C-alpha cells in the first residue's frame, strides 16, 4: 500500500521555471513533504506490536512525485477495513490533513532556490 504525492501540472511549471530553478529543489521539496506525510501516518497508525508503524517509509522521491509506502501486508486492511473489522485510516488522513502544509513546503523549496 502506498500514497503518492504528485505535483499536478508539473510539466507546465517546469517549462515556466526552466533555467530559474533546479529539479533538485523540487526533489528536496517533495522529499520534505513525503517525510511530513510519513511522520503523520506513523502517529495515526494503530499500534499493537509496532510493526505496522515501523513499516511506513518514504520509498522514492523524484522531481515529479514522492512515494510513502506501508510494508506491512495487513496495512491495507487497517486503512480500509474488512467486513469483519472497522477501518482505522492512517495513510489517507496523513495526506489529507497536511495538503496545505505540503504545498507550503514545496513552494518554499522552489522560492529558496530562486533566490
């Protein structure tokens, strides 16, 4: 199970910023945003043994997207629930509750690079 943080319309943004900012700045911003989502998911994850929480990791970052994944096979069942178990969402809320902060982080990385 994974959550992808992707910058919509990035190709147009890159064309407009061509030569003004680096792809490294975008990667840096996305990495910081992904780590924010990772931390929030770990806080929200239900804990029995701690395996689920410890399996939440940022697994890849490019200049277009970052991926935060859950390594525990049962993570999807915790997130979505089953007919026998109520859902205990932790990944979606980690993303949804931080949308504005994610945008601020990415915007800040680009602004710092433009200076």
